[in-house]
C-alpha cells in the first residue's frame, strides 16, 4: 500500500517540507534486494535532476561481483553506461531511525532512451502487472514473511545462535505461537512496530514461528508493486532495529542447522476489474475455472522459476521433507504439507498460497515470478493435478534440489522468459552462476569432518 497522500512530485515536495526533511535516501533495489543508491541533501533532490547510476549497480550478485564476459554483456553495455533514475513519489517514507529528518524514496531505472531497464527488479514486476492490466485483471497479494533473531556473530565460521531475551536466557526449544516467547523481545518489537507505523507499512500480525528465535510478520493484502516496496522497506527496518538491540535479524532461508527454514508465503488472488469480483470464484460461490488454471500454471512453471524463489545455495537446505517447507508442487485445501495451499475462505476471499518461496527471495522478483506462473496458467488454460488430500511429504520431490539444477530449468523455459523478459532472465542466470561458482570455492566443515581422514 503506497503513500496515498503523495501522488506527484509536488505532493512529495510539500511532504518534505511538512516533515522538515533535510536529506533524501535515493534507493534502487538490486537483484539481491539490497538498497543501492545515493544520499542527497534535500535542496539537490529534484524531479528532473536526473540522478544516475551505472547499469551494473542493479545487476550484481550478493558478493558484489558480475561476469567479465558472456551473454550478460548482450544485455548490459560493456562501456558501463549510466541508468537514469526517476523517483516514485508514492514510495516516499520517513527514515525513523535517522538522527536528522531523512526521507527514503524508491527510484525506477531507465535507459538513455527513456525505457525501463528490463533487468531491474521493479521493472520486472511492473512488466508482469501490465500483462494482468491488459486482461482486465487486478492481482491481489499478501506476503507472510519469516525471519530469525540471532546473537551477533562476527565470525562466519561459527554457527548462529538464538539471542538472549529479557529473561537473559536463549531459547532452547521450539515455541510455535508462544506469546511469552514473543514477549521476550518486547523492546525490539516495540521499536519495529513504531518504525513501521512511522513508515506507514502495511503490517498485520506478529507471531512466533516454529524455530528457536524465529518470527513471522504478515502483511495486509494489497497490489503487488506497493507490497513489494513494503517488504523491501520492512527487511531493512527489521535488520536496523535488531542491530540497535545488539542482535541480528536474518532472512536467510536456512540460517540454523536443525531448525526450520524461513519462507515468504504469498497469498494471491485476482479481481475482475469489470465486475469488481474475485475471478477465482463463480457467482454461486464455487471455484472458477480460472482458479484451477492459475494453480495449473503454478504447478507447471514453478520448477523452472525456483531460481527466482530460492535464489541461493542456502535456499535449497530449507526445502526438505518433514521440515515445514514443501518438497513438491501438489495443491490442497487447508493443507500445509503441499507447495500450493488453498486456505478455507469465503468465495470473495478465495485465494491460493504459494508456500515454496523463501524469505531470502527478492520480493519484486518473487512476486513477478509467481504472478507470471499463474498468468500463464490462465491464458494457456492449464489444468492442475488432482487435489492432494493427504500428506504431500510422502510423495516424490517435485522441485529442483540445487541452485545449479534450478538455473538450468530457468534458462530452458521460454514461456517464463517471454513473460518476465529475456533480458532479465539472461542477466539473472549469469549473476547466479557467478555466485554459485564463488560458493564452490569454499570447503565446508562437513567436508573436513567426514572426508579428511576417511576417503
């Protein structure tokens, strides 16, 4: 939900004055979801100033590296030219932890010809939303975002541990939905809610998840682009608040061995703009053919989209049997063992929940990808498999088991590339190959423990 009172640059300038803003953080989400950009004095921030950044700024891996040659440079010019950044006034938020009055504004990336840079994450989500707009459909999404609180960890060779709460003790057992376990971190969550209120973020419920120190925040349902912006802001906010309480907040998919992984479950439905009704329900309240086709699209294309939903080597550690994460793309009603869950709801609220996506996924990319899968399902009238009414963990794996396998599937899926953009898929897969190669240079403790003297 974007700021309703700020719709134009004139509104933004007035809002700056009302908030007595002295500095502006000009932000661009990169492929990882990191906030890139510049900090400007307010008097140097203007609509037509044309702030610029090199093209590669939004096309780097999590290590900050990018390819030296190859298909990557069929999309990005080897001269490292500039992108032209334009602020989206509706994204303006105050930075609640800043010492001086500071605003943060998300920018879109344009090339010198005035076209959206196709591999920028926000551009990709806009592209998919425009396809829905052309059909007269309005996507509605609601993310549920899990994360862990952990002790400060200055040595990456050491395992992460749950932090100490108000009692002075760390969690040693699982405390799913425990109110007292959440209250252990009351001072932190009071700050988080205070920050979210000042930033007008669309957050709803806070719960303690299954893992030790694992929490979940639910967002109210809204339009995809605005909610992706809010998840982007929220991740930054939680990490900052945790640091101020001498701990870390992490959205890694699997930060602690033996504990459940963290997901970003996304509830999604469609509004028929001509009628204002849920496209997933018939007038008599039964599920529509579009509902089933949407599920069919998710089932067909999620395996090829897994590199977008599970973007790191660590992501695949989460997707294991009997670990509260799906291993396949079966679907079912009120069934949390499947990858695609249809919650019990009224016909007006009928929706599908994609439970495959990891908390480490870029929110713009993840929402674009899940909507792309569903879109292809409807336009191609893809029928889903029969509903799973039992334990889906007893079935076969239906998802790629590694980042390398997932990247190969993504490269070969032309339907998804057409919806998301071939330029985006090219840049994304090339970047992920660089990350994967970097990871393969690291020798893990498991290898030293079990292979050193035994092979």
